[in-house]
């Protein structure tokens, strides 16, 4: 999924997604993980 589209769908900034992708960055919240799983049609436990 394209980062820009993900930021629009989750209503977060591009820098937030960059942080999630970075080894030293922050992790997405549980709510965002649930939203990402739903968008990708995968389960999240």
C-alpha cells in the first residue's frame, strides 16, 4: 500500500508512518494496528 494512501485512510501524518517503519521509531497504537489489519484484510491478535 502506498504510504500517502495509508496516511489518508488512517488520518495520520506521513511522519507518523515513517516512525512506524523505522527501527528506532515509535510503534503504531493498537487502534491503528486494527485499522491497518482491516484495510489489508488480515487478522490482528
